[in-house]
C-alpha cells in the first residue's frame, strides 16, 4: 500500500469507494464503481450508473481461493442480459480496488481473478468472483490413453487450422432453433468432414461464439451441420460462419486425415483393461511376445 493511501486510511476521515474493472475474453473492457460519480484511472472510466456492488471479500493466507460476489442491475448501457446469455462474460478477468474518490491516485488493488458462475433473476445478476489461486484446484497432468490428449490446432497438436481444405467460411443460408444449419452447397467436403470440429460465428449478433459440431451429413443435396448445443445468440441468414474440420482423436484420423501422426499425443499401443485381466490361455503360445493383434 502506498504511503499516501495508508495515511488517508489512518486519518480517521476517509472518502473511499470501490471500483471494478472487467476485461472479457474478446478484449472488451469496462469499469464500474459504487461511488456516485464518474472516476477515471488506468485508462478506464468507472461508471457510477450501473448499480454494481460487491459482497465482502474473503481472503486467507496460503493457497486457499480468494472469493467474493458482484451484484448489479442488467442494462443495455452496462452488462446486458443478451451478452451474459451468449457467454461473453464467462471467465472475464476482474480487478477490484479500494479508491479515495477525491484523489484516485490513492488506491489499493484488493482483488484480482475472474468471473465464475453468473446467476440472473428479476432484472439483476449475481456473479461469483474467483481469485488467482482458483486454477490450482484444477487437475493437471497427462492421461495415458489410446486416443490423443491434445486439442486440434493447439501447441501440442501443432496442426495449422488455416490449412486449405480444412475449413470453410460461408454465409448462413437456413438455421433452425440456432442449432441446425442447412446449406445448399459445401459439397466439396466429404460427409462427416466437420464432425467433432467447430462452428465459429464471424459476424452478426453471435460474432465470436463457437459451437462444437455433433453431426455433419447430407440430406439429399443439402448439407446439414448440427452443433451439440444451440448457439447462445440470435443467428440470421447472411451471417458468416467458419466451419473447421473435426478430429475424433484417433490415431488413424491423425495419420490419414491430417497427416500429423508425428505429433499424435495418444498411446495407441497401450494395453487395455481387458488385456490386464485376461486369464492364462491353454491354447495360445505363451512366449512373452506382444499380445497386440
């Protein structure tokens, strides 16, 4: 804490408020305060007309997770219900300060973390805020399994998703319930080419939203793409979307579809449970050789 801020707190007469800064994963930033006027610092304006407030911050020593909650009203000018529904605030970075509103240079960062679960009711929202130690609660490490443990296109996989013939950017022609996309074309890709791939919106109200593709098939001459879940925004004909080829994480798919077997992150020859529980055989030759066929 700065000496000026410490002196202000020890003075016995304080002019303090709270300020919050949100940075979404799409890069959008916004600031809020529980003061009654606009404040500015660190290149952000902290608005006072949002009705945002926070519960007491719980902090402990060690690696326990700092946590609190933010409560505010839903409005078109600040945090919109449509943006929450579309998942644009999921995992957003959050910073919170204790600020002397008469001199914003006197401030202390009290919390840094990200948004967790968000609940909505009665025109308001309540967001769980999780501290920087929260990721330490997540299991880490590599799983030994037959299928690949990497995500298509990530650092471990190394495949370039911009490779020609592995994606298509097309306008939406027909959409049913934000989940079934139908096209008269895209017949240059074989059936099932995009299954397990991604559907990313490049324009429209759902811009930057991503869906995982469950089905990719032909209905007569019509190509049908179906994500696992409906996109969380309105999708209209003419919106541009990007379809990326899918990977089922199998060794043969990696080798023949993507020609990327050198980066395969699975263990196709690892024995399964059936092998480890097999009883001694009376007929097969027991010579200590490989049991893989």
